[in-house]
C-alpha cells in the first residue's frame, strides 16, 4: 500500500512483495507485573518483541495496518523514513498478530 496513514502521518514509501514495515516499542526500562523495575541494560536472552504495523506490501495477507505483531528482534532490518526509525520484516518473520479483528473469526480458537 502506498503512503499509508499511521501515528506519524503519511509515509513516503511503497512496500513491495511480502514486506512489512513496523514501528517497534522503544527498548527501555520495563516494569514487571509484580511492579519490579527492569533496567534497559538487563540481559533478556531470546525474547520476542511487539511492534505496530505501519505499512504493508501488496502480497501480505495475514495482517492489516495498525495491527500489533510479534517478531524476533534478531531477524530485523532497521530503516529511517522521514526522521523516524522503523523495522522492515518479511511476513514469514512475524510470529503472531494481536488484533481485535481476530475475535470476529468464525472458527474461533481451540485450546
């Protein structure tokens, strides 16, 4: 999709093939559910990261703009567009999609 709308406005970029452009959350201090402050310098091992989709290539079928996606931060390529840092992924590098629209699925989740 050319020039998608996002939190930062229109992006002057057209994604190709199965590429996904995401805006990742800033890696900084985090707080655990128990209230413990985890500094940004803490070693976390292999941990997946959440990001918001801001642009999609024409062949991406499993996500939409503004979806939150889960990916491995080691499988990324960083790019700067319009003064903002983004991460470019392939659709196959995304492990999960968290979206309200998934609740409308007729098949549901079987756990």
